[in-house]
C-alpha cells in the first residue's frame, strides 16, 4: 500500500529547503520581489489578473515586471513608476 502521508511530508520538507521566502526587506517601492525559475519578479500591490478564455488566456493589469538580476529588477520597477505615475 502506498503511504501518501509520507510522500506529502517528504515533498513539503523538500519544498521548505528550496523555497526563497518573501520578507518585508524583499520589497522596493511597495512591490514584492521574488526569485522564480531563473528570473527575479516584482509584483505591485494592485496586481490583478483574470482568465479571459482559450483565445486570450490570462490577462493582467501590467503591475508586474521581470529581470535577470535584482539590480535590473529595481530599475524596471523605477521605470514602471516613471511611465505610470
């Protein structure tokens, strides 16, 4: 018999070892900064997205930016503010 509890617990333990938590210090101008899949991402506090069907897929309001380094991400956030405020 398969012990699903052991599988779930092992997965949760492994996930804790590789996850990078977002902390208040990982923010710039109120945007949350995270690292995922080889890119830094920043999400604004007013970020919104919705699924618009198979033709359009996911559509968001543009309050998210991506970069290869944290420094470049900070520049992207600042550029977003220059263009949108």
